[in-house]
């Protein structure tokens, strides 16, 4: 009776202090555990690093401070940990919805649903905010006691942490409204956070199987925000910023602040939707996998579609059907079989019974089957134009071809590359047959960076036989001509902007007959001589057997030459330049990177006559320290 009197003493129509206090006492292990974890991750870790004598001796005062705070902020704003904590708190405070007895008891109290929702919602949110605030102040005290004054970043981190917590918790509460099954809520919460990118993965996998040359590559971009945890894991972070001239730490940069604001605003809208769902929720749905009748068909179709596609992709990959000339009938058959199993498995969960085979459900499954058949057929006939797509010359900012290594195709040669691409598409069956036989081909990638900032990539199994290279009209022969170009090979060996390299040092790997190893450090004069010899070998084409694996299989030396250099350009490694071309073109990237250090490793072999002669003339190689091919070395 005392409980009922206290309940009726609520002074507001939307919040009940008694229920809030009961939640605080009942769920104390959760918020206490959360506080304990945050305490270890932030104040305790900051204390350990701050009192470390090693840190004091090996880092300057400024860098030491920023390094310690960087670690604390990184732990503070970790999206993965925040989303897990938010899900646990939401599941706890609304757990009464998942048992009929508890649901009826709570809703029999003399309080409105609005009051119940707001009180429980704020209870779970406080379980997140209070530990965060306490550990924030404790971390500040620990930092100041260890002469760490750049604590302003902890405040920014707190705002990010609370903004993420608010959105993640609101999303978890929203998901909790859709089910009456306590085991289902964590599963749905995980699915919602990765649904969009998972859907993209399935679509990309289907195009990879059904559309010739279309690669299974996930490029979600900004639309990945529809998968919050996936997107935030890559968007949120903290790193030290440096002054370019002196290379000293100037502060910390916390990435993702605009994204946090967007998600926090979305959290308000999601909270309102969650309450509207709660107001319409039927108490009888406690224990059900889905709480709203209108959502049940979506559940059946969603489980059937996602389950059938994923299982079919796994099955086809397992039995290696993906290289067949026509995967479509096999994929369709697998999707129909797995779709049937997943569809009725979902119905069994909804009905909590094995007796689900009825005319109504078979008719619905028939509709699902027709929809899946249409969906796959659209890709098979290339209705979306992905398989036959070749960009137009005027759309392109840059084009790359990668058979043995990435080559940036000159602007004047882009029409030739596009013509090669069209020719490859026209001979689809020929190259697919070559792929099915499993020999005489190399996967070759056509990559285009468009002026609108998007990227197009296609990958084909091109013939790389001697007959193909001898035929001047074949794609492999034309691509090989670019690879044999000495400047392209230099870019591969020394970096995309090798003309700007300032070589600092280098060494040659040497072995004796006892297989003992030594690194011979090159003097400034020796380095200049070796580089000149290497350039002569490049111009003479003597390096091609060791860098063009489809051109020759000649054995290289186990010895190599390592070079260290500075480069004032914004790009270094050719593979890196190939992968992130669009980022390197941004003005901000050029300004921020400045002069950077890099290294190159040069593979040499018996045909590199100028380099070998230079090493002998300099006395670097002799009767004791020699160059060995792989077979000679391991013999």
C-alpha cells in the first residue's frame, strides 16, 4: 500500500520520482559496472600514464600531455563501447515489457503511459550520463595532479560522448518497442546498426556473381550514416596535430563533431517515435518476437530475403560455383531453397509453433518467391547497366589500369583505355571461359576517378599468354606497353612523384656462403652511383622480369636495395596513390602533409647488369659477400 501512495504523489504528469528511485536501486549493478569500466579506461589509465617515469624521460612535456589526453579522449568517445552500454541500459529499464506478469503489474499502477515512458527513459539515460560526468571530473583531477593542462579536449570529448550516448540510447529504446522477447531486442539492435551496409554487401555480392567484371567493393560513402555504429566507428576519432616546420605537437583534433550533432538531432525524433510506439503497444505482446501485427510480414520477408541471400552466397562460394559461365540458375535455386527455410523459420518464431504450413502462408511465400525471382533477374539481364557501363572520357579526372602494378594512364591515352575496356566487355564469353579453365589469365583492374568525386572500378580475367602478348591488338599487349614504360616503372619503384625525391641513405642486402647476412650502408657517393646504375637498368628494360610477373618468371636475387628519402609532394607510394587518388588531389591534403619521409625496396636480378656492375666496381659485392638467386640461396 505504501508503494501505491508514493506513486500517486508524483508532482508532475510525465515523471515519477518513486519509479526513478526504484530503477536506480534495482539496476545499480549496471550503472556501477559501467562506472567501473569508465574509471579504469579514463582516470586510472591517465594516472598510470601520467606517473610513468618512462613517459617523462622519453617524451617532451607538451607531447607527453597530449599523448595522455589523446588516450583518455579516445576511450571516452569510443562508439562501440557507448552503443553497447546504451543497449544494455535500454534493455534493463524496459525489461518489464518482455514478461506478461511484469508488464501487467507496471501498467496497473496509477500512472499514465507517458509518465512510465519518460521516467524509465530518463532512468536509463541517467545510468549513462552520471558515470560519464563523474569519470570526466575525476580524469581532470588526475590530469592536473600530473601537470597535464590541456584538459579542454576532455570537455569536447564529454560532449561527443553524451551526444553519442543520447542517440544510441534513443535508438535502443526505439528498437525495444518492436519486440516482447528479451533475446530479440539485442539482435534487432545489432541489425539496425548494420542493416544498410549489410544490404549493400548483399547487393554488391549479387552484382559480383551476376554482372561480369563488377567487383564486390563496399563504397557506401555518406549514405553509410544509415548504419550508425558502422559509420561512427570510422568517423569518430582523435589524433595529435603537429607543426610542420618543427614537428612539435600543437593540439588534438577530434573528428566527427558534425556527425554527432546530426545523430543527436535524429535522437530527438527517434525518442518521440519510440513513445508513440509505446503508447500503442498491446500488453499481450509480451513474449512475442514482434509487438505490432503490421510489422510481422516485414519480419518474415526480411528474414527470408537476408537469410536466403547470405546463405546462398556462402554456399556458392563454398562449392566454388562462382567461376561458372552462368551462375544465375544456381543462385536462383539456392535463394529459393534457403528462402523457403528462412521464411517459415521466421513464421515459427512469430507463432511460437511448428504448425505454420497453411494456405495463407504458402501464398505469401509464393509472392516472396516471385519478388526474389524478379530481383535477381533484373541483375542477370543487367537492367541497371552496371555490366556494360564504360564512363565517358569527359567525365574522368584520372584513369588507372592494374595488371601487374597500378599505372596512371596519361590523359591522351584515356580513349585507348576506354576502347580496351569496351573490347573486353564485347568478348565476355571468351574471358569467362578462360577463367573457368583456370589458367592463362590475370585479373586486371580498370579504375576510374570521375570529376564528380565518385569512383568506378571493374575487374576482368584477361589472357596473358605469349600468344596474347604477341598480338598487338589484344588488351594484354596494349596494357603491357604501358607497364614497360620506364617512367611508369620508376613511379612503381620510387613513388608517384619520384622526381622530387631527396635520397637520404640506403643499404644493400648481402649474404656469404655460410648464409650469414649483412647490411652494407651506402655512402652519399656510393648511393649516387647505385641510383644511376638502377636508372640505366630501368631504361634498358632489365627490371621488367622482376616486376612484371605476367611477362616473365625469371628468378630474382634474394638480395635487394633499400632506400630512404624525403619527398615534398603529397604522394609517395604508387599503391597508396592509386588507392587514394581523390584524397591526394585535395588542396588541404597537400597543405597538411608537407615534406614526408618514405622508403623503397628495389628487387634486382641477374639481368640488372648495370646495377650488378656498379656494386662490383664499388667493392660492395666480392668473393665473400655475394648476390644469390632464390634457388642458389636455398640450395
